C-alpha cells in the first residue's frame, strides 16, 4: 500500500475564527491565537523560519482579521515569509497567481471558520489538485489546518451538528471533505464544546472510519498518511467503530436516540501515537521511533 509522502497537521483550534456553526454568530473579540508551540511544530517540520508558508483564510467570514492574526503569530516565532490567500470563491481558486504561489510554498495552512466553505470552494479545482499532488508526492510538504481547516482534511467530513442533539439520528450532517486522509473523520474543539456524541454518531454511520476528536491547543501530526502523533496541551480522543456489535442507526426514524454497542475509545496525550490503518494505540512516539510497544508497518 502506498501512503502519502507529505505530512498533515490537524489542530483542534482554540478560538472562533469566523462563523460559529452552532450559534450562527461571528466572533471578533476572541482572536487570541492558540499556543505558539503548535505553530512552532509547523515551522520545525518544514525546516525552519526561512521557509514559505501560505495561509488560506477561505473558511472564515472575517479573513482580514484572521490573516493579520496569523501574520502576528508567525512573526512572533521568527517567521517572516508568510503569505495570505484570501480566496473567497471558486473563481479566486482558479487564479493563476494563487496557483503559482501554491506550487512554490513549503506549507499551506487552512484557517478556521466554516468547513463547508472549504469544500464548496476547492472541491474539484486545480488548486486542490495541486495541494493533493504535492502532499502525496513531496516529503518536505506539509498541510496544516485548525478547527474547520482540520475537519475538512478527511474524505468524510462533518459539516453540521449541534452537540446538544447529537444523540438523535439525523442531527449530524456529513459530506465529502478535501480528501487528504481516507477512512477517518476529524472533529475539533472536542472537549470544550462537548462533541463526543457528534463524532460517535458520525462513526456509527460510517464504521469503516476512525473518529479523531481534537481538543483545543491540541493536534495530531500525521506522517505516511497513517502514523499519528498527539501534540499540544490537551487531549485527542479516538473512536473506533470497526468492532461495533449492535447499532440501531439504520432502523430508527430521524429524531430518535441512537444505540451503539462496543465502540472502542482511546485517549491520547502529547507524545502518544496511533496507527489509523492498523487501529493500534502507541504509548510513546519519539523522533519517529516507537517505544514501549514495537509495531512494524509494511
């Protein structure tokens, strides 16, 4: 099996950047960035402060403010070669200037906001084709995303679902994401917004997928399209539905409570790892080597 050569960094977010899909409100007074250690990880993975990073603000309804916030945060850790792509529609995504910048950068980062804006803007475009090609073929290329930018990374994507009603069938809406990883579903702001039920329903509807719940100021670094390492100060929750024995979700009407038996749950803190294809928890990952539990991946 051939895995992607590039790396993904999916971040759970730490603040609202644009429209909150559960309240419909735009937040402008809470743009303090998550811990700079997460951004530092991006810089380290691509080889230092002199590398080029392009930030895509498409998901946000306040792109200028969000973009300025990224510039400030990256500059604070010594990165000056930061570009902002304020792509607002599919015509912008086809702009050759953006495409040429995309071909030359060392990393691309998708901001938070509304993940459906990302998929409807980039789905089927040359822009996404270039990102996927570079991610699959170039070891030095990194794709990062926070909040909505992380949720859109998988092939199966949650685009709507109020946490308070997530135990009811039909309340969690799923569509196709940007496709950097197959057979996973990302969710963000996982603990703070109480999204366990939301991700559980998504996984029970798609049991071939691994659910990855990302806490705030927390992320997973994915290499080879498979090996995940938890980073940051919070928690990563893994939901594995492969061994579900009972599920009523196919047989009940919308609006009824779901019932699931034997869904596996793993909690990952900083330094823990997980192999998505093999569904194996790794107690400790250090510089790419597995310790405490030796696992061979063909």
